[in-house]
C-alpha cells in the first residue's frame, strides 16, 4: 500500500485530443507529463506518442489516444504540466517537428477542455530553405526548454498550430488534508 506521507491521490485520463493549424495535416503528437518530487506515479505511463492521423478533410487531426495516470502525492508542489511535440509526415514519408507546447493542468476535478498553443524555432534563412527541401528544421537540444521558462525567452520562435485536449481529473483525500480543489 501507500504509506501515510502519500495520502493524497490524483487521477487523470485524457479522453480525446487533436491538433489543427499546422503546416501539414498528417500529424502525430509526442507527450510527456512533468511533476515535482512530491508526486509518485502508481499507474500509467509518464510519456508516449500517438499514431499519425491522415484526416480526409485535411482540417483537424484526431488522435483519440487515451492516457490514464494515477499519482500518490505528498504535497501540491510540482503540480503536473503536459509538454507536447507535434510532428508532421510529408508526402515522401519524412517526419519533421512542427510544434512544441506545454500547459499547466487544472487543479480542480472534473472534465476540462484545454487548448495548448504551440511554437517552433524560426531558424535562419538558410535553415528555412534547408527545411523546405530536406524536411528538417531547427530543433531544441534539450526538451527541458519546452516547459521551463529559464532559457526559453532567448529563443527565436514563430507560432505553430494548436493542440486540443479533453482531460478528466479526479482527486481523492485532498479535503482530508486541507487542500481545496
């Protein structure tokens, strides 16, 4: 069982998601949940990736990729954040990164519809020409910069598309420990 210091529990399930506004409609999404040291993962996967969706109408990609997480927590420090990386597949089967994004997850239980704007590195003119012909643009050397504001302000970026999420969050024993959600 869970010892007394991990008395509070937090559950999350991603019900439905998709993306739109990217340079290609053939999209997949790599995701990662980031939490503080007071959070212990009991069940589920902290990160993963969806399939590539090839929408018929070329509007919005639909991933419908369920993710179930169950954490035991000592305290609310390090509340979960979700980082995403969106990739597109071109007509030659090449995959390239088209967006980075992150969002803080809601603190209240229930169903939440979340919009996560994404960005990509703008790169030099030469890198943009290279990206057009070869299919690879500039990428971050460290994925930690996606959700950490420490050095991100120095990056030259442009807006990319949007990732849409529907999350169901449930909490257990929060009020017992004096935490209002």
